[in-house]
C-alpha cells in the first residue's frame, strides 16, 4: 500500500479507506444488512475497524460482515510473537498473511499488533536452556525477530504496535520499577532501554511504517504522564516514534471521559498520531467485573450511551485518527472469557451479528460529524 505517513496523519480518508462515498458503500450493502458502520465513520473522517482472526475470514458470513462494516483491520492474535515464532528461527506467517491478503483485497489499511509484549511472547526468547538468556542474546533475538517480521509485512502493515503495555500504575499486582516500567522479562533482562532498541529495530526494518507505543488505561493520569515522558525521551534520543495507541477497554463505570480527554490532550502535546486500538465497553461495572448475570435492555441502552459519548468526544476533538474495536461481535469478544468465563456483550453487534443499541448510537454520532 503506498500510503504516506503524512497523508494518514492529515487526511484519513486519503488513505484509501475504501475510497467509496458513503452513498456508494450503502448501495453495496448486502441485502438486509444494516448500513455500514465503517462507511458512516468514513463520512465523518474517522477510519473505523476491528480486530479479526484468520478463522473469521475463512467463514463466508463473518467475512461478509467484516468487509461490510469495517474499514481498517488488525489481527487479534495472529501477529503476536507466540503465534508467529513458536521456535527459534521458525516463522508461521500463514494467519497473518491471510489477514493481510483480506485487508489488501478490500483496500483496508492493516495495523500490526504487536512486536514486544510480556504476554503472548515467544517464550523461547527469554531462555537459554534452563537458564535466563543473557542481555546481549535477548537484544539480538529481539532485533532479529523485529527485522524478520516487520520485513515480512513491509508495505502491507502501515502501523505497528512496537511495544505493548510496558507501563504500569495503580496495579499492585503488577511489579514495576520507580519509573513505572513493568518488570517484564524485557525490562528485567535488557533494562528500560529495551523500548528504544525495539523502536530502532522497527524503523530500520520498515522506514515507512508508523511506529506506535500501545497501552491500556492510558487515561490514568499517572500513566498518561509516563507515556508522554516516554515519547519525549525517545524523541530526544532521536528514536522514531509516530504514535500512541489507546487500547480503550472500557466498562459500565470506567473510564471517566474527562480523564480520556486529558490523556488525549497530553499525548497530542507531543505531536504524535493517536489511534484508539482496542475499543470495547463491557456491560459489567468494571473491565474485569463478573457481577452481571443477564444481558438486559437497560445495560445495552447504557452501553450505547457510553459508546456515543466516547465517540462524540473523539470526533469533536479530532486528535485520534483511527478507531478499532476489539472483535467483530459479542460472540467473538475476548471479554467473554477474560478474566474468566462470564456474561458479557461488549460490542455493537450481537451474537447473531445483528446491530445493537450501541450500533445505532454510533451511527448517530458518525452522522453528526459527517460534513
Ligand atoms: C487478547 C485477545 O483478544 C485474546 O484472544 C487472547 O487470548 C489474549 O489477548 N490487550 C491487548 C490485546 O493488547 O492483544 C489483547 O488481546 C487484549 C488486551
């Protein structure tokens, strides 16, 4: 895809985000399908997409749903190190390639998620036989992995989440250093400079890709400040960082919109691009809540208003240049099983792929901002 970085930052629509007018895309809707959500957001100049899996794309009904409603994609799991590199020197690119092919066929930009994370990592990287790997060897493995993987998807992935979830605040269960850096194997074995090393390797492997730092609860004021500091430090050291991804896993009573707005403003002050990368709204009170026993109309109405007010904020501010939801329907959400099996319905399509109140609220807000 020949999309320049500048184009994406400035005019998302110029990105080949369908290139279809909303009217044309509505005309292309399958019989009986609800109008395209991604089409409505394209008219509001907000690329809108979803996390998908290769299995979904292989199912004609789900593939049609994805092609119709979404305009930008990310692999929910298929491009994570655990799946791409089960053993040293071995790569399994089939899943990622299937998603890249689908994205190219439907002219959807593809985000790459993720290169360096403490979860779903390629565990072999941290070990040398029974012992912990040395710092030098882990750096070499990380650099090699990034060169190979970013190189493989070069020209097909326009933005990479280079480092995911490296900062921790207000989570006593997760250890962090004095600067808020999570004590992951990356941080512990390499030191805090693992982030800089990862970004440098990614820039070398694909100088045209947008390079992101991605994290959850970015609206936590301490975490937002730490992310801003990280971006500034990297820039001061001449490291290429283009964007910050706000995962935006939300729930019935979190987060506060004022905190979200403050975090977006703070990140904007550094001059980087921002994406909302993993949006969902749990109907439980908290992202990890388990109290809900039934999906009620009241909960769905409340959820719709939360989607509406968040997207209204994003469209009003115009500081976030793409929004992706984490899953294609309630049947496909990770929140059904995390942190344990529970009653959830966090997306805008129900288990039969039918539009929920959240879909209608999102369509309303997209129309409000369509000029
Ligand atoms: C989740 C996937 O949705 C699950 O299928 C998988 O079992 C675990 O990872 N933050 C991230 C995503 O950055 O990669 C996670 O995705 C959800 C939280």
